[in-house]
């Protein structure tokens, strides 16, 4: 697992160029074309069938790019950069967002602190588990 994370980090720091993916796809396309020509197809038809078997060149490039380690991390970094640029363009929205988050987190923390003390922690008495609450209710008698 550590090895996988180190590989993702390596690809994030030094991504492989797209030329390598293009060369790999070109190699597979040529091999499939040769196999189709050897099977008796015309060269143009063999190439067309190889592209169809590959599922389209651009689609194959996109799939190969998505299979690279670090792709999701790279996408996440792009999303964060985009969000920061958007916050810079609209400072009123950014301020409103920050204040709302501060109030929401503060209120949630305060409520949880109260609930935690009341419901989950013992009362600050010796042998608190033995405390009992008792009260009386007055019963009314019916007059006969």
C-alpha cells in the first residue's frame, strides 16, 4: 500500500508526458493493423478495424490518462485551484461562506459539548450510577 502511494506521489511530482501514451497507443494500433492485414484485409480497412477494436483513439488516450497513478490527485488539485480562483473573483460570496461555516461549526461544537456532558458523561458525584430520581404525584379520590 505504501508503495502504491509513493508511486502516485512520484507521478504527481513528475508526470509522464502525453507523448509516451501516444507512442504506446500507436504501437498497439500498428500491431492490430498488421494482424488484420495478415488476416487478409486491405490496409485501409485493416487500419479502420484496428481503430474500431481500440474503441477510438481519443477515447483510448483518455482512458489511458485516467488509469495513471495520481490522476485523481491531479484532478483534485485542479478543482482546488479552480475554487480558489472563483473565491478570488467573488469576495462577498467568499466572506459569506466563511462566516456561515464559522457559525455552523461553532454552533455544532457548542451543542455537542452540551449533549456530551448531559447524556454521555457521568454526573460529578461519587457513585453517580446509584443516583435515583423520585417524585410524588397526588392522586385524587373520587367522591362518592
